[in-house]
C-alpha cells in the first residue's frame, strides 16, 4: 500500500523533479553506505529500501523519456 502511494506521487512529477529526487536518493544511499562502513548504521534494511527507490525513479525517468 505504501509503495503504491509513493509510485503515484512519483508518476505525477516531471523529469526534472524526478532527476532532483534521484540525486537526493543517491546522496542518501552514499551516506548510508558510509555509515555501514564505519559500523554506525543501525538499520541495515535502509540500504535495500534506497536501492529500490533509486531503481523506481530511474525506471520512471526512462518511461517518461520514451513517451516523449
């Protein structure tokens, strides 16, 4: 249910807004990786969530580019 709401919210955005979202997700994923490397990350499942969110946004960008 939660991911469906996120997906409809992302589909409403245009390509530049999705690009901004992708940049922030990539920065967040980098920070999580650094925390994991220094043994500071408490919830390691966050890495998987951000990876999936990045893939979701990249897929939507490709769909919108293919549409026109």
